[in-house]
């Protein structure tokens, strides 16, 4: 996505975030119904770090305003 516009990058982040929420809700319900060990926390941690990094480099302070090749 090197040549993506800021709007395309923001859309990519939104899709990532929208997929994150319902998936984690479903996994949390499944994990709650199956009982311990509560593995959903590892999924939340791993995917949450990925989502945070995606935000950081697309919309947050790590976002580049101009590409230097």
C-alpha cells in the first residue's frame, strides 16, 4: 500500500477495526462457553497490538505525510 492515498489507508484501518470487534466478541463467547483456559485473551493481545500498530502508522503520530523513495 505504498502508493495508497490517505483515504485508502484510512479505509483499510477502518476495515481492520470493524473486523476486529465482532470477531473478538464471537471468540469471547465461544471461549466463555467452553470454559478455562481463557485463550481469547491471547488473541485480543496479539490482534490488539497489530491494530494499534496499524493505527499508529496510518492515522497516528507514526504516519508519514510524504513518501520518500
